């Protein structure tokens, strides 16, 4: 870890680390990506590729006028983001969402980065915080135990973890299409393929009640002694949702609205399980919202109770893992630097943002801010009125440190626009005003930062 004043070291080759590396390298900074995989494996990763997707294959809504994550997509595209470029190149039909072929996407990111003359890859595990140099730590939710302990010692915290869960993936040819049908909710999408991007499995009341009973009774993963579960509300295990009330799933991932059963149009399902295409070939489908901590044998038994999935074969079963994050409002300054060691920045999910897009966005900012510092041209953080600015403001001081928890981007993080009506009727106008103001602010910042 010797001093290399003009080299930026990035620890972690996930969404945030990959985007940070691209932003810095395209600005003329030499970058070394330190990614321990495949030499040091995690339970969730399957390859040594950069930006590997281990949970959903969706980057969520691509609506940049009325949705905060869609606005974040727009800002990243405007900034020449590699993650968005590769997502667009390997997109799959998903209605109004942006879903990708996960393997092609990850391989595309890897090839683009390693083809850049200013980027190199080091597969040794980093286990300590360095004393000098220029560093970004973007190790994500699966930060290794040794590095996690080093960060915990520096942060002065007893725990940096909550628990997260991943959903199963089903082989498409094992789904009974005489029961299930293809349709995006509300027929959303510009093409016929997009309007048929999801597979839907209907349940009547009796099947739903039996499913809930089995879900609640199934054997679950046990935590290690001393561990407690503090789940992120946006990624709750399905059985935890069921424990909150028998109807919870019908108002969440199994809601039957916006869908018409192609086999029985006159019959309204009591609940619907949706599966979203997971690869370009259409051979794999992800069970939407079905993150789980059930043991593998129980998952097969319970999920085969779903109509259309009685003979389902699973390419991957769900699982639960520790998700490491720091108390950013207390530990980071407005440049995403560790206050106690300002030569170190943090980026991605470890900063307390949640989701692929938010992680990549914080990587984009960390890469640009670090590159500017390496080149001796310090750069101000983006304005709070942009989506990027709203997120960085939240994690570096806008949130209450005492109760800080991971957060998706949302319009609740934005400063109000004066003179707009409240309530549901005025919401679309309010969101449009947020996006217009955000886009203008972001473009001004890009111009000042040299685009």
C-alpha cells in the first residue's frame, strides 16, 4: 500500500467500484481495481466478473419524469456512466422497468474496463485501511470479514450490518404456461414484447391461504449467536412480510391489480405471483419480490405450491446474507471522505444507499470527486436539487445519524418546489417539477465539472 500520488485505488469491483473506476479513468487518472473475487469467494457471487448482479436483474423504473430512480438513470446517462451504457446495451423487455441479461451485462462492464489503458485489476484481498494514497472503498453488502472488522475499528461501531435476502430464479421451460400467462402490469411497455415481459401465476383464495400457511410454517435460516435481523424494508424476505399479516403479500409483490388472466379473463385472481425475465434468451425468470430466508428444501416445496410452478426447476434458490454499511452521516464529509482519514472515500451500498442504481450513482460521484482531487482540480459536490445531490446530501448529513438506515432514492429526499399543490392529484405535477429542476441543476454541475 505504498504511496502512489497519481493512482486511484478502488477496493471492490461491483456496481459502485466499476462506475467509479470508469469515471476516474476517462478523466486521465490511473486506476487500480482491487477485487478479491474469484480468489476469495462470497456465497452470492458466481464469477470473478465486475459488476456481477447477485439479486434482481432489474434497475427498476426507467421513467425519468415521474420516478426518482428513473431520474437517476437520466443523470447517469448524461454523465457518460458505464453502468447505464451497458444496461442499455443488454436490456431485456420489462415493461416500464430496465432489466438486463445479467451475465452479458457483467461481462460487458468487465471488458470495457479492462480494455481501458488506464485501468488494471488486482485480485488480492484488501484487509486493512491504508495510511496514505488515494482510495475508494466500494466493497458493498458482502464486505469481507477481515476488512469489515478493520472498518468497524475505525468507525468505532459495534455493528455495521443488517440482513438482506435474494430471490429464486426459475427455468422458463419448467413453468406451466397453460396456467400462467405473459403480461406486464397494466400492459405497460411500448412494444408487444415489453407488454408481455412478465409471467403471471394466479392464485384463488384457497390456494393463497394454503400458501401463506406453508410459508409461515417452513423451516427458516437461523442466525448465528449474537446476530439480530434488521432488514431493509425495501427487500424484506417474503415470509417476514407474511408474518406482518395474511393480506400483506396481496398488497405487495402478489397484488393482483393491472392484470387479466389470459386463460380465464372473467375470473379475477385473488393474488398473482410475477416472474420477470432474467436473461436475453428468456430461459430464466426471477420471482419478483420473493426474497427469502427459507431453507432450500423448504423453498422448493413451498414455491411449487404456486399454480404454474408445480414442476418448477430452480436455477438458483433464494438466500440471506449480511449487508454491511457504515453510519455515513457521522463518518463521511460532503465529499464522501472518511473524516478520520480523508484520503479514503466510500461509495456504493456500504455508504447506506440501497439498490444497484443508487450504488452505481454513488460510485460515479466518488470517482469524479476523487479524480478531481488526484488531478489537483477539487470539485464541489453536486447541487442538492439533482437526484445525485439529494442522495449524497442524505447520506453525508441530511439523515439523522442516530437512526440511519439504508435508503433508496425517492422524491422525499428532494427540497420542496414552492407553489405546487399537494395531495395525490398534484403529485404528478410535483414530480415533474422535481425532475425539471433536477435535470437543469445536474447539467449545470456537469458543465462546471468538465462533463
